[in-house]
């Protein structure tokens, strides 16, 4: 059901994502206000899905399952990645832009689908509010997608914490034996921002209460099981990846995996339904697969491989996105996801806003909604860096300005002139206000620019490079750093990684999204800095090494005034 704020966000321009207010609550169903909203079974019928390939969750949501992938169809489908310049704390509107682009392409008569991530309750109740687009460029049913959806996040949390309980129980009964675990890597998760749970002690009072141990919670999007769900190719691959998770080391300094614990079947059982992508639609009836939700600052930031390949199997154009700026989500999309999935985007869309450009032009945050052409010009250095990043992957780039009501014609013309002078394709997106009609210019350019598909990606590093070399190549080639520094803990972990034979894994760098450095306050620094690697985490099931930089926390805290206050 739609609530009053959702209706208001459609009828009146705003500057942020949806914040639901159940207290003001339920009005008419979506289909009564927007005739294009259709039952999910009608949408699945249009996609050519049979009844046994669709499991409905109410009237407007479903999980779908295909018998396999048609690789020829996938190769012919054109994948468009949406990323952005360095965001403000309000975001740059990648999801709103992605939805608008897909709706516009549908208006052109193109066979198009969206492949997006699911919202996490952490940001929904924390800083961002909802994550289903905004205005007339939204997914529906927005309130259900933002909260609980089809239960994927809950399944991942339950599976993660069941595994933690089984691991602790195993160790409890093996105290004082050669099988006792000396170092446990596996942590618990929950889908809530809670800084108080970052470091905790379990098993207090000992004895029948367990073994006292220092551990902690990460947020669910940072769970290795989330990454596994998003990178798994099918149920068999999901089970294999679960069994490969490194949980601990024994007293004899041997690796201890889920396969050694013998509970892979139980964890797989908790996740088998969650592996199926979720089908919903936009306000204009464009089909969308919304599945998986790793953050790009502390995880790999991309929706599931299965959802992306399903969408490519079912449509001629697929619009997908990667979290935060091109230095985080897009880098991991190219270096991790594309390697696993064997896919190559036909185009990258780089989203900009006047607010972000002004922030990077050293305009105070409190004034970035006010007109400031000089700030825009100075902030172009950020756009230029992100263009450079995408071009290192041999991507052709379309710059799309996500328009706000307070943007002036002078500011928009400045950005257009800058792009035209550099032969950079450019378009304005006004889908927030006008739906797909507001993104027709950008959609037309997408069709034009994807007429010829690129054949390959130039990755930042070779997969056989040493882990330290991979991190250094990302830091220098993507962020623009002078060098990296490995702290003592990271150096010790690097030895473990080498001894265990995990050197062939790609790297997933966890760092702030607000600057190219590892410090969020350094938003205006583009050179003369180093990246400090505090820790290295082996995600052997996901198949990558997480490099935690600049004291980055994998459990976010809440702001002073969390979004939950708006409910």
C-alpha cells in the first residue's frame, strides 16, 4: 500500500530518497493510482516465464527461477552500468537515475530490465532512508521492498548466526583437545546499524555458558554469505562456496572450514530460496530484478550475478548499478563481478549532481543547494578523476546529470559545455519529476552508444599478482595514491594468505566512500596521500580478500538524528 509520503514524493519534488511514515499511513493501492502497475503474475507472463518458474510473495512481488542461462542471449544483451562521482551524504541518485533510464528505454519500445540491489534496513532507518528511487522514478511496492521484502536479508542473517552458533558449539565440546579452535574468524551479523556491537565478549561466566571469547557483529551486507549469495552461479555453486568458507584455525594451526564443521547442508538449506532473484516493477511497469545487497564501501557493492544474468537472458538491455562512486562499486564490479560472471558492460553511465560538484569545488556542505557556478567549475576535477577511472577499464562513458529543482540553467550549461569540449557524451536526467519522459535524452544516447559492444575489460590487476601488488595497483591506479602502508596486523594476515594459497583471489577494498583517500574528511585531496591497510580478511567462500583501510568499520553507527525518527 502507498502511504502519504510516497504520494507526496511523487507529486512534489524533494531532495532525498523516500522516508516512509506508517503513522500517516495507508491510502490506495499502487494500481489504483497508476494504471500501469500490474499484478506480478501479469508481468512474469510478459517475460515469458511459466507458472512453475514464479513463486509469488503477495500480489506485487515474486521470486523467479530459470532452468539455466542461454549464454548466446546473454552475449547479445547490452549491459549498462550506472555509477557516480564521489557522493555527498545524501547520495547522487544512482537508483533514481537507473530506474528513469529503464523507464525511458521502455518508452522507446526497447526490451529492457533493471538489475539492482536490495535495500538494507541499516540505511533505511539510519542515514539514507529508503533505497527504491524517488519521485516518479521508483520501484514498487516501495515500502515492502525497503522493509523485509522477500526475506533475503533475514535468511542471510539467520544463516550467518546459525553458523556462528554451530562453530561455538563445536569448540565448546573440544576444549583441551588437538581439535580445539584457537583463532575464530567468523563473526555474527545483523541488519541494523549498531556501533555498540562492533566488539563484544561472548560466553561470559564460562562453564555451561560457553567459552569466553572476544567477537563482534558486522552489518548483514558485509557478511561473507551476502557476497556468496551475490556471486553464486547456481545452487551447486552456492553449496560449494559455503563449504569453502574459512571459519578458524585449530590448535595445530590448520585451516578449519565449513566443510570441516560438516554443516554446509544446513546453511545451504537456509539460503536456497534466497538465491532466487526477486521480480518487481517500476511505477511505469518496467520489470526489475532486485536481489542481494552488499555495500560498496565495506563489501563488493553489486547485485547478484544470477539476477544480472537472468535479466540479460530475458531482455535486450539491462540497467544495473554499483554502490557509491566509480572508485568503489564500479572498481569491484569490473575486477570482481565481471570476472566471476564473464560479462562485459556495453557502457558506463556516470551520474553527477550539482550538489556533489559544488561540494568537491570546496563549497560548504550547508550551501551546496545554492547556486554557485564557480564551485561547479572547481568541482569538475572530481568528475574528471572518475572519467579517468572508468576509462582505465576501457569503458565508454555517458555523463548523466541527475537534476534537482534548485539547479540553475547556468549551472547545467556549464556542465554540458565542459563535457562537449572534451567530447564526453552528456545528458540530463529529470526522471524524478517526469518519470521515464524525463530521461529520454539519456536513453537515446544509451541506444546510440551501445550500438557496438566492447569485447573486453582492462582489469586493474592480473589475477595472479600478489595480494599486496593488487592492493597497490588499485590504490595508485584508481584512487591516485602515492603508495600503500600495511599495518602489523595486515602484514601478519598477508603471511597467512600466502601460506594458505589464497594469493590468486581478487581484492575487495573496504574504505570510506567520501574521498579517494582512506579518511572521509579528505574530500579535496587528489594526490600526495597513502592508503593504510589495517587488516586483511580472507573470504574464501566468496573468493576474495577484503582489505580494511583507514580504520573502516564493517558495522556502521547511527547518525545523531537517524532516519527512523521520520517514521
